[in-house]
């Protein structure tokens, strides 16, 4: 016996209402974790294998299955929580770093939930979006600091300033970077189709661009991360924009690691590495050891693509994000993506996921303010991400200074993901975080793309309504417009950092 | 048929117009582009396709031949930071020395440096199917040689004296590093291990050494018969034992 700890209390308990059950075995067929099996005339349950992915519940025709979280109590204790105790048991047994899937589970206040939006009443009437246009279209990229005009031979005035390439998005909601390998091709194709349909863009993640996504390449933002997986000149030229990944909110300061088990034949071709080999992304880019080097990489990419494409850089939200962003804004990039500490991931060390980084709300607000202070705000667009959960979060992020947002987990949820956090097992029964062909097949891009498009469409409608109610008829007038926010139960220090007044003020 | 040659004077020229002229020359069918008076212009041959040969006279700036796919770049002088960075195919020949991170993340083609290279040479080189990058250094290399290496071949010949790099192959999980002469165990980083160079290995690297010697007018024979240390990954999964799941 490797330890004296025995088995841990069950995380979940699954029960079947035997009165309701008609033994159709859909639960057995749907559960890729092996919770259910038939033994003679009974369906048996092994709750220990359950991840709370809800696939069985969703596909049980009789609502016969019930799931309970933490059915076994520990002695309650405010300091020695269940999570801290179970982490100790795990590490006492293994002596290893604990990895976990999806975003932070730290029970910290969400600042978005303490920001209230404004609406017009009598002194200024609201805008009715049915009658008057509310413009959500936005352009991401550099804006000139001033315009030079000249008169042509006909006497007409023309723009003499050369404009940098921008990305035009019809709605400020984009689909964030989730790589092929971390998620399935069907999941990527579904999101790519949704991006095309809704006039927005989608990130490839650092897994390269699968040929199945070529039809949507003009809607793809191709990522260059420290592992340089799948990166060559064709890849750079296919993308509508290129994003350099410098950090990730779920695990600031460390690299990534796709385990060999997930590097299938197709993933290996797309990443351009041997099948079954570990795909290791080092913590830094080894050609960026300082801020001057970032400028060199940005320009190397621009030079390779003949200055035709916007280049983004993504950083994790950390203590000195504002200074980092201001430095990045001087490196020729066209947009800076800031990923808050609640950002999702296929796998991150638990200690990083729950303890490193700062919230996106303060990171974007302080970055926007610092860029304005340094006269650099026009040099870059700001994209906020890391736990954008609903349309109100989008509006609040923009009012705090973002130009647009990326969503990740929300898009996965639109395709069925129940945020069970077991992405690393590679057995996702929804066909999202898996490469197993029979599971991937479950996710039909015709259906799932519609769901993602529906979500973006619905949020877009809500954003329009919220803006109309506030009498704001274009996204430019909302951007950085902190006067339309009020802090509710936020302390004075946070309010100062956000540059937001308290409710009632 | 005469090879079509185009000469460009890079004196005082910014890298963008310089690259535009090189690109145009190659698109217009030049087989050889001679670039004179290069003084630190970066990104020469960046993202360039085709099979032309670019001769660079002077000191090439950083990221020479980055993302390059096909052409040959011959530098008659030194090169700065990261020549062959994320290069796909083609060849880079540097008659002088080169800076840090030479052949960084290179996935195919060859980089030959007659002189020395800086720190992190061959870092994260990787291979896939027929694409197998090769970096050969005539002189010496610095610390973190072949770090995170995931594939390909890295050879250091030590023609101007023994190499004193430490931390060789930290995190190496693919490919091989072959160094002429003996390498002290203390110079190897975690994840790297020394193995004997077999006759099979020697046969395998012989054409590479002949090609290198040919490019720089060296006699290949003493190099072919020399003693070498071969360094390979101790494991293809260097981090497999570091993590457990929540």
C-alpha cells in the first residue's frame, strides 16, 4: 500500500430513481468516465468516477438520474477547508504539483458583480435601439495620433496619413484562444463558423491551424506562443491577425504543457511535432528576454507578413500590468490582450490558478488609465478576457477601458460544457476537450456553431439594450466611460484603482 | 542559362525597404541576390520563400531568415541574435559568429556557423516527419545549448578550442546534440544524458560534416574521424513525473 490514507470521501454521488428508470442504457453509453455499467438486470453506479459533467442527466429521457456534490461531510472548519485538506492528502500521497482544469475556484469577490450600470431617466432620455441605431461595430488596432490631409488635383481633400491595418468586429465579443489539442476540431470548427456568422473573430490557441479551419481563416487570429507549435509563414499568412502569447491569466509566469497522450496523429500534424511527444511551451519566449526583444518579435512577424496584419500580444493580469501594457504598447503591437486571473485553461497548477494574478476588472482599468496617461491609448486596442460570463460583464469591461473582450468558457458552455474541470482527462463526454473520435463525433458543428452564434447574438442584443438604456449610441462612447459605472460595496482603494465613483455619488 | 543576379546596396537602408527589394528580386526570378554594405539590418530573408541564394556582405541583424521557407542565405560576416529563428526550410551559412538563440525553434533546414554562437543555441529545435533541422557550429557555443530541444541535430565542432558551455540540454526531450571531444558530466543539465557515438551515428553525421566543411573550405577528414560526445534526452517526457491531478 502506497499510503495509509485510504480512499477520499466521494466528490459526487450519483443515484438513479429506479421507479423512473427504464433501463434504456443511455447513461451507460453517454458516460465516458465509466460511472455506469450493466450487471444482469441492473444498472450499477460507480460514483467515484463521476466528474459532474451532467452528460447522463442531460440525456436521460426520464430525469431518473440525480447528482449530489460532496455527499460526505468533513468536520466543518473555517481554516482547514475540504479543499485544503484534500490537497494535502493528494500531495502526501504523490509528492507532486497539483494540476487542475478550468479557471480559478478561489472564493473571492467578483468585482464585476459589484459594479452597477447606469441608465437614463428624465434629465436625458434613453435611446430606443428599435428606432435609433446603436453601433457595436468596432475596429481593433492602431489609430493615428493625428491626421494629415492633402488636396488632390481635383481640389478634393484626401487623407494623407497611412492607416495601420485594423480588424473590424461587428460585436465586441470575440472567441478566445483554445488550441486544437486542448479542444477538439469539431469544437474549433463550431466556434469558427459562429465567428463567421456573427462577424467576429476566433483565436486558434497555440496548436497550429488545422486544415479543417482554412475555410474560416479570415476569421481566425493565429497565435504564436513560446513553443512555436504549428508556426510557419503559411500559418502567419492565413490568419486575419496574429497574436503573440506572452502569458495566460490562469497561470501567469509559467509555460504550458500538452501531454504526449493528447498528441494524436492529427494534432501532431497541426502542431508539427511527432505523435505522442510532449508539447512543451517554455515560460518565456526564448527570443524575448526583455521588452526590446518583444519589439523585435513583433516586427519580425510584421516584416514576414509585409505589415498587412495586426499583431496582438497577450499578457496575464499581474501586479504591474499597467506598466507591462504600456511597455507592450511601445513595441509596435496593435492590440494588447489582458487575461485576468480567473481565466480558463485545460490544465494549470492549482497553486497558480487560485493564487497568482489579479482580477481583469482592475487590470483593464489601470492599463487603460496608464496608456492614456502616457499618451499611448491610440497605439493599441485593449482586449479583456478571463471570466467574461455574460453581456453585462462585456459592457462593464468596455466601460472600464476595453475595446472588446474574448470569451472562452462561456463559448464552451454554449456547446454543452458544464465546467466540470476535468478537461485534462481527455474524456470530455460533450466532445469538446477530447480527441477520442467517438466522443468528438458527438459534437455536431452544424448544431454547436448555431448555439455559439446564438449566444453571441443574444449578448449583442443585450449590450445594445443596455447601451440604449444608458443613452449611448456607439461603442466608442461607452469605451472607458467610467461615469456610467458605480461601485456597490467596493472599498475606496478599489474604487480609486478603477476610477469609479461609489453608488449614490 | 545564366543565373540571374541582382545586387542591392543596403547602405543606410531601413530593413523594411531592404526586405521589399529582396522579396521583389526573388519574385522577379533572381537566382542570386547580393546585398552589399549590410550593417545590422534585422529580419533579412524573414518569411522569404523560393530557392534563391541571398549573399549578405557585412553584419546581419537579428532574426535573419526567420520563418524562412526555402532560400539559402550566406552571410559573409557575423550575424546577430537568433538567425534561423522558427525557420521552416532552406539554409543559412554564416562565415563569422552569431549571437544568442541561434536556430531558436527551428523546424527544418540547416544553419551552419563557422565561428562561435552565443547562449541558448538550438533552443527548442523540433522535428516532424521529414523535417529535421540541423545546426552545426564550427567554433564554440555558450550555456544552455540545446535547451528544451525537441528534435533535430545540433553539432558543435570546437575548431577553435574546446567548448566551455554549461547547462547543456536542459529540458531536452527530443533530438541529439553531438559535440567534438569530451564533455564533462558537470556541463550537462537535468534531462540530458551522454551516450557513446556509435558507428551508425558517425555514418549518419558524416554527410552533414562534409557539407559543412565544403561550405567553409575545411578538410573534412580529421572531423569525420574525431571523437565525439553524443547527448540525448534522458526521457522523452521530462515533466511527466512532476504533476498529479486535483
